[in-house]
């Protein structure tokens, strides 16, 4: 129970997957986790009658997946094997707090690169193109890509990102 006496979101087991499945679709590019929803006069953005089939589909697709709540370092240590491919999604440089205060710091980029340099498996991640990331990741394969950021109040914005791997 929340301090206001109401049931909190994600308190019941069935609410957890449904909240997690809807949040990315409806809160894309939000800064930090704040389970709030906007109001629009044009009607609902999704059909509530489709949630159960959506959850059934997600359940089937993820039936062989292991979901861990580990730091990136512990996850890499636990699952590193020659046949493993790690897809990493660190925050952009200078946006480290977007995942929450203290979750990832600018120092973690170097720690991550150091750890990835010694893995048995393969890895891939994309990140904003800044000199600091190029320097930290200079020992890896780096490909520059140009794309459009579309989740902006200013409309589409051209951007450069780096795709980094081994």
C-alpha cells in the first residue's frame, strides 16, 4: 500500500507485466521512471480489450527468456560465453541520470569498456557520437551512423550515433 492508502502500481503480480508492457509503448523517451499517463480529448491511445491477448503474446515470445535484475557488470560475468551476444543499452553520454540517480555514471563507460575488452562472447551497442566515447571505445570496432531522432517536440532532428562492437 502506498502512504496515501491506495494500492500502488505493480503491487500485484498481474499488474507488474501489464504495467511493464505498456510503459515502454506509451512513455517512449521519458526521462526516468515515473508511471504517469497523459490525458487526451481524442480518446484512448490503446484498447484495453487487447491487453490480455498482448500479455499472452508477450508470455509466449518470452517463454525461454531469463530476466535478471543485475548490474551490467554482474550480468556480463554471469552469462559470458563464446556463444553469447550482449546487446547493451547504456545511457547517452551526459545523460547518465536518465536511468535514475546513481544507476550509471560517466565513470561506468570506462568500466564497461574495460570489462567488454575481456569477454569471451560478442557485444554490440549504440550511443551518441561524442569524443569521450570515441576515446573510451577506441579499441573496438566503431561504425558511425546518421539517423533521425523523431521523439522530440521540435520534430525530426538529424543525429550521429556510434555502433560499437567486437
